């Protein structure tokens, strides 16, 4: 068995004296593990860092074996990610989320989205919005996607400002007014009916609302359902983003 793919390194653990087991999210083969011989060598250590993009060749005698990776560097971004808290936490959040996917189950859209996030972690506001969208896409890939395109009560596609915590469907301002206290806020940058100008406006609480929305459904359908605690690194990412935005004079 053999295949070649591109991927992002999520984690590395020692195996024996000189080898390591690499966990990577690949474009066509999902989250995949493989043994890298001499992975602890001076030549390979800079390559085998979480966050780096690599080209991988996987070989094994049988499909269900661990197999071996041969890797070549494609984008050594790990060092720059480690230099800033948003980058460090963002990388860890992506890895934690991708580990919720079944091993070797392809999710090409999430792989591409992860690459975009990794290349924008030096822009806290943009990175935060991308991570929120990634979390909603993850819910969709796991079979728990939200319906944010139209109002669940009236069918309108404009002025969508709430989400029902029971159904995961959008609710318009007028239809949701009597139940405002029970509904989750829908940030304008996630609402297709709000218009590009409104969606880009830096309204107070937009990013916080987005994380609260995605976190509620991740906890309900994924973390709690699997007996897991929400990852601490997600809280760390939210805090560091909020701090970075506050420093820049932007309300999260």
C-alpha cells in the first residue's frame, strides 16, 4: 500500500530511540498517523513541528497497519506560530477540533479551511472569525450543521439575529422578539441576510457571540455527547484574541 498527499502536522510523539509517530491532517486521506524513522534527527526536527505543511508518502504492507511516513517540507510556518499567543493557541485549537474527526476519514474542506486559518493567525480579528466558521463547518461535517439561511418561523432571509438553541435554525428579529431571552445571538458576519457592509462592521460582542454560538452546539452535540470537556486551549484562544483586539481598540 502506498499513497502521496499533502498535509499539516498536528502532533508528534517519540517512538523508540530515534523514531517518532507523526499525526497529520491530510488533504485526501483525513487525519492519519505514521512512523517516521530517524524523526528525532537534527535534519528532521525542524520539519516535524506542529503547524508545518508537508508532502507525505505513506507506505504499509496492509491498509490497516500504522505504516511509515516519508516527509518533505512544504511550508515551515511553525516557528512564526510559536512567536505569538494567538498563533500558538490557534494551532492547538485546530488540532483539538480535527481530532474529533474519525481517523483516516477524508474531510477536504476542513483541511483547506485549516490552512487558511494557519496563514492568518497573525490577524486576530480575522483569525477569530475564521475559527468560528471552522467550528460551524466542523459541526456540519459531523452531521450537526446549523441552518442559518432563513428564519425557522417565517422563512424570511433578512434580519436574522437569533438562533434557536433547540433546532439550530435562524430566527428573524421580529419573529424572535417574544423569546429573545431564550435564543442565542447570531452575529451579523454569520448571517447571510445581513449584507456584506453590516457583516464587516465591528459591532461590540460580535466575536464573543460567535464563539458562544459555536461552543453551545459543540458542547451539546459533540463534547458532552462523548463525555468530553471543552478543550482548555479554546478558552485560551478566545482570551488571547480578546486581549489582542482590546489592545488594538477593537471590541470583541
